[in-house]
């Protein structure tokens, strides 16, 4: 930042806090000094702040920072998540034009306006005169305003007034609210010498909830600006910022006077936010709710107690030796072996119930946190005896330690949150909807809160025509899809798919059974198969040919999705920078289909004349080019958290982007050949050898499929 112009005045701004994330220490100190020299009321407690500055650009990150700082808040009904600061804004240098500047309308208006017109101009950051005898007051920089401004007997200059600068904020903007603003706002304000309009840099805003100590009296805000009435009569009230900080008594008197309604910056409340607000209301004060949804008194995590008998018996001395990944603090689950069964499975099962509740109640941060803790606990080879073991595990904190203590000391070995989840009527319905194939957690909440459905019959009776085709199939075969597949049936399905693939290409087609089957599960929810061929040209468009062949014989009854994304880009690895929306972990050619075994006793060669009694199954057929088949097998075999940590490890340790279609360098976007495809003499003989080379290329020890069960 450059030196501060003398006229920059932030003294009437509310309590301001600077986030430390992504801000170097030197720049953080420099930023705080600029705020202090500008008169801003700087605070080091985010719970006291009404203005939060930081290098962030996404509302989800802003909500996380508020939650991490124990700020009690709830979403605002008129907050539109699509109207946020551009992600590129934080990289703009001071003085450069900003991306999302709000255009200011001409301040010259007629001397008489109706109420609706005045309101419209107020929303456009303009101020119009109400009467001919009233002096027009403009929103000037803070240092140039005075509470003595008002009607005078002096002759009014008839020349048109200069165009006013944009208004940084309105006094009522921070009334019981907290705003998270990109730090570029301060840089531009310093560079230009005047406070800039904070709404051009606004990332997120929320309504503050009453503090625990006082549920009625609002917490005083440092140096809060007070509206000043200008002009004759009540109709002439215009909010003007005062450079004089009033005392507590004056502020209390001012609050008793009627004030103009706060300015509305977003005219339309999104349906998703309305649903989220309704969900938070439903789950407030529940033991399994996240911190932001507990209102008004969140439950605090009790302190963990140790008795003297524990020390006398030397419990800590009897603990087993910690595995290397614990002592070395390896945070990625792909760096350790996680078997399918753990000595702590009973405790882990209850954590999974809480994680599912967090998913259904739209707490994504909580879902990731619980997934990390569960993966660490599942990899621990000993039965946990004390909370000190929990705290030693990477990814486990005081919250998990407390839950273990509660589980360990309860008579029935049940966590209260897990009990509440099992008994909660709303969660039961949300889980029912979530288990419909084609319906995610967001859509399940929409079914419940927006459409007021309570069971499958409601969906069929009141909303069948509004469902997508995939959702209709999910409802139709709901109970059949919930049936598990034994290993023998998975193998039979794989044999049929491989036979048809070889029929449309040749005998060199390879078929790998991945997913839960390859991790050793006795039963699977669906079937995941990867097809590949040593010739690059053979896998282009292969999925379409295989599906057509299977449909002709009746094995596939419905094709839910048929994706040729990889074929359309020439079977190249996904580019580092892509415009593909929702690419996620996998961008390979694939077909998601409904399968039904055509062999049954009543068939007797009569084909489809007799109703097939076999249940419908879910089968995913994935096509991978041979050059990157190891990445595909590694990704589709591993459990969800293992997959996530493969991507995180590749990004944070190697500087690469890992995808089931291959690996690219993040700096140059160059494809990295981990599997030795470039030289025909070093090409892999089968997909399993290719998978091992991927682990080796990433610098990871190869983990057998049954050691990737992260839960």
C-alpha cells in the first residue's frame, strides 16, 4: 500500500477485523497500521466486528471464517449468493477499474417526486431534493461532512452541483449485521484517498444473533455512525454520516427516533437461501446441528476430565506404540493403510450418522471435517482407550475426543447426537428422499421445505410430472435399488459386459471390477466396471457401442446417462483449466444404466412375454484409454476420502492436478506420463500394473484396494 492521504477518514466505520488467511505477516501488520492511522476502530476479536476484511471472494469461505471465529449469525433472506465480488478482484492492483462497479444514476431529479421514485433513486445511491427551499445534501467523503449542514438563509448557487462520489455505505447497513468485504476495498480507498463503495467489494453479509449473555440488548458497536435529520419536517430525513462519534446516551436516544428503512441491495431472495433458513430453524438447538444453526444458545463442548486413578494406573504408559503415520503427522489418507474393518467400528458408525446429518442439513464444512476424522480413526490399528489417543491422530480434535468420551462413559455406548438423529422426524424424511437415485441432499431439502412432500406417495401423487426422467426412475425402482448385490452377481454382470465389449471390438478388451467390490465388500450397492483396450482408437466411442449391444438383448432396461466427454476431447487428459461445469473427479466416457438379469426360470425362451422377476440393478460402465488407465482404476477403486486426498496430495505436495483421466502439471498444464505410455517398450501389460505406477509416480506407497476403506 502507498502512504495514506491525509483526507482518508474511516473513523465513522464500524468495528473492523482483518482475516489472517492468505495475508503475509508483513502485509497484515501494514494493513492494521493503515486502519489505525485512518481512524478505523480496529478489533482483534471477530465476534465484535461488523466489517471483516480479507483475501477471500466466495461466500462459502466467508461463512467458514465467521463460523471458525465463533460468530453467531444466520443468513439474510435477501442475500443473493450470485451477486458477489468477482474472484479476480483480489488480484487487482490499486487504482485499476473494478469488475463489478454499480453504475450511478444522475443525481439531478425533479423537485417533486413520488414515494416510489424516491425509493428507486435511494437504491441507486442518489439523493434528490424534496422541496424547493431545501438544500441538497450530498454524500461526501467522511472528513468533509459536518452535522451543522442544513437550511441556511444564504443565497443558493443556481449552478448545477458537481457529481457526488459514490457513497461508501449507509449508516443502517451495519445494524445488527456483519459484512465480509474483500481486502482490495482498503487498498483502493488508500490509493484514491476516499472510502470506496463497500458493496462493490462485498463477499457475504449475515444477520448477527443475540449473544448468550444478553438476548435482548444489542452489543454496542464501536464508533457506530448515527443518522442526522436534515431539512424541515419528517419527510426531509436523509441519512448523513457524522464525523463526530456520539456517546452511549446520544446513540440510545437516536435509536429511539424512527429511522429510514435500511437500503435493500438485493431485490430477490433465492429459493435456496429460503430453504436453508427453514432448515436452520428446524435444526436449531439440536445436538447434531452445526454451530451456525444453534439458536440462541449453542451447546458448548464440555471439558475433558481425567481422574487421578487414570494417572495412578499409568494409563498413558500402557498405550500401544503409535503407527508411523501418527508420529509423522501424515494428514493424507492416501499415505496410510485403512483396512475394511477397524477395532473402533462401533464408535465410527455413530460418527458416520452425524456426518450424514450434517450432509442433509447443508453443513459441507462439517461433512469434510467428519470425513477426515473418520478416515484417521479407521486407519488406527488399536482399540482406542483414552481421549489422548484421539487427540494424537491427524484430523481429530477436541470435538471428536469429547464425542469419544461421551460414547465411552455412556451406559449404552451411544452418543446423544446419534440418538437424536435416529429419532428426528425431519431427518428421517430427508434421508428417504436423499436415497432416491438422482436426488441429492439439496434436492431432498427442496422436496421437504419448498414442495412440502413427506413420503414417496406425495412425490408420485403431487409432483410426478415435475420430476426429471432420472428421478422418476429412481422413485419407481426405489426399493429394488436399495437391495445389495452379492459378489457372485457382480462377477456375473461383469462377465456379460466384457463379452459384449469384446463382441463390438475384439478379445483384447480388459474389464476391471472396481468400487466396493474391489475393496473386498461382501455386498455392493451398485456395480462399477472399467473397460480399456491397448489401442487408443478402440476406446473412442466404445461406451455407446457396448450399451447398444446390451440393450438389444434386454440386459439394460434404462440408460440414465451416456457421457462421451472424453471422446469429444480426443481422449486427452482433462485440461488444467476447463470450462466444463461440474467436471468433478471424473470426466471419462461413461454410461449409468439400469440393469436386469435376463436369465430366469419363467423365461423358457419366450423372451419378454413373461414378466422378469429379477430386481433392477444400478451399473456404471466407464471407458478409459490405456495411456491413463492406472489413474482411472486408482480413482474408481478407492473410497471417497481416499479419492479426495489423492487430489489434495497431488495438488499440495506435487503441484499437479489429479483426475481419473490423467495427471497434469498445474503451472504449465503439461500432461505427466506416470504410466510409461510414451515408449511402447515400457507400456503396462494390464491396468493393475498401471495403477501401481501411478502410486509410484506420485511418490506414494502402493496400497492394496482393501487398504483404501476410509469410510
